[in-house]
């Protein structure tokens, strides 16, 4: 699995935590920044992650900001992206199994590092269940037309 990850200034610390987790899990990733804690605009950091996942360059993406809301909205503007904002483990498991989400959004000001690691691990290890959920994914794709 290959993962693209980014944050805005409000998610830098949590991004570093999730990068450490991916290192521990042996997951290949590319960090799209930002490089420092200066104020940045979240759409500028959600777009490269979402676009590269949509293009198939990466299998999945993770985006982080203060609440996760801005990054999730921005990522979902890219055709082919199913970005799920998760602040609990159950939602992370469900969105992989039922929604085949390909981008995970989290908020640094909402979840602490320990919970964020559990959410990310669950989401990264999760598999799409297919079956009855497949037709729903197809209907989502139709909405993008």
C-alpha cells in the first residue's frame, strides 16, 4: 500500500504522529507537507493528496487539519475521492468496509494522538466488504457524472 499524506498548519503534529505510525507499520508514504508551522490554506494541501489518489498514483490518502472538516470538504471536490472524516474507531472501520473510502480526514483539535493512531491503523488495515455495498459505491460514482 502506498499512502499520500498532508495537513495544514492545524494538523502538523498529528500528521507527524501518523507518519510515525506508518513507519512502524511498514507502509510506504509520501508527505505533501507543509514543511513548517506557518499558516497555510487547507485546499492547497488537500488537493495534491486527493488528486494523486484519484489518479491511482497512491492507494489511499490521509489529510489532517484542526477539525478535519475543511480538508474533507476539499478532498471530496476531486472526482473519484471518497474522503471520510473520522474521529472514532468504529467510523474508520465502517467507512472502509461499507464506503470503500480512499481518503481519511482527521482533526488534530478533536482527537488526541493515541486515538488518532487507532483510527488510522483501523482505517489503513480495513478492507472494502463489497457485496451489497458495491452498488452503493456505483451510485456515488454516478453522482460525479
